[in-house]
C-alpha cells in the first residue's frame, strides 16, 4: 500500500492533509457488521454472485446507517474488467464512483481468474466504502489514498473481520509518498487469524 502524491495546489492539498490526519474511525458496538461479514464469507463459499451481492448490500446499508451517510450501491462482478483505473491508481479488486455512489467489487482476478480470498474481498469492500465516507461523511472533494485513509480502512476491516488491529508503520519513499513497512507492522502485531 502506497499513498498518493500530495497535490501541489493549496486547495486540494488542504483536503489531502485533512484526510492524512484522521487516523481513526468510530465503530458500531452491536456486532451486526461482524455477523454480516460472516454471511458474505459463506455466500462466497456458495459461489453465487447474487448471494454475495445481497450480503454486501446488507453490510454497506448497515454501515451507511451507522455513519449517517446515504447508502451506496453495490455491484459484484465475476471478474475484474481489464484496465480499471481509479483516480490514477490501479485498484485490483474494486472501485467506487463518487458521482453514482456505486461500489464495484469482483470475485475473480482479471487475468488468471483466481478467486479473490474472503479477506481480500472484505478489505476491498471496506476500502471502497471508506472512499464513500470521504465524500459523504468527511466532506472531502477528493478521496485520496493517504496514511489516514489506509488507517481508517484498517480500523473498519479488522472490526468487521473480528481480527486485532495492527499498528501500521510507515516509511517515506524517495518521492515523498508513504508505504507501509509490513515487516515492522507484522512484527509488532499479535498473531492474527490466517485465511
Ligand atoms: Zn482506493
């Protein structure tokens, strides 16, 4: 995971820094997202796209209600369309359109047609939903991949998955972007579930 380049112009830069600063996300306490996430997992095992879509819609509807944002749409596709670009970054497993408020996720990779693992799939749903939150909850005009964005995504994902949240360690790249230092991040983390 690598952050986007900070914009040069003052106005968008303000939003970028704002996104970078927000490292946490409130979480519901009732456990319903965990239960729905498990139903996404069993729907994936069943392999019927419509069931996966229904479970994802329930997950996103529940989350949208909690964060008091309009519900977003969801499309679950069998395979990734080739050459999907999301604001300059190639997203491997999903995307989000702020204009239509629709998330798309795909169950298979484009080229090798391998089934996306549940963990990757759920983390994609959470990632795209956090783009939705950037526009609808935080009021950013753009949704950047900042350190804060990845931190918020991780908070939501680990909560929904029922896995312990890892402290993320960042290293700055030569170009001024940030990437996660996975070695340090994983070393400091308690053992998490595999799968
Ligand atoms: Zn993204």
